[in-house]
């Protein structure tokens, strides 16, 4: 019985490894690289990736806004929202959020580190 469980576990692991080698569930299951790449397609994909990332950050900010409304003392939510604002190059908004996080928890090492990063980028 134990050998059978080990065999099933190994087979399952091999399936997961094989899955990741072929693209980890990406939409493009074609693992072969074409000899010539179409730059228009690559630019379109790049633009789409940026748009997807911007939408993702927007959705995360909406979630964080709700967390902050529910608990105004959630310094982690302010810290995460500051990081999102940094990604959007909104350094003023990021600075406000990180300062609020540090007012709530002045000893937070992550928030202090982010504050230094924001100050560097504002210069």
C-alpha cells in the first residue's frame, strides 16, 4: 500500500513538472520557438500585458480601499496600496499612504524601506 501511494505521488509530481515545462498553464501551449518573430504581434502582446497589469493594480487598489474603509488602522493595506501607487508612478499618493502606515505602526521595517524607495524616486 505504501509503495502504491509513493508511486501515485511520483506520477503526480511528474505531471506537475511536465505541465510547468510546457508552459505552466499559459494560454500559449506552443513550446516551439518560431525562427522569425513577428514584431507587430510582440508589440501587441506587450501592450496587452501592460493593460492587464494596469487593470490588475486597479482591482487590487479597489480591494485595498475597501479593507481600509472597514479597518482604518490596517497599516498593511496602506503599505500594499503604496506599493501599487509606486508601480503606477504615483509617488505623491504612495508617500501619503506609506506615511499613514507608519503613523499606525512606526516600527514596520517594510514600510520604512518602502518610504526610502519612494523618497529616492521623488528626487
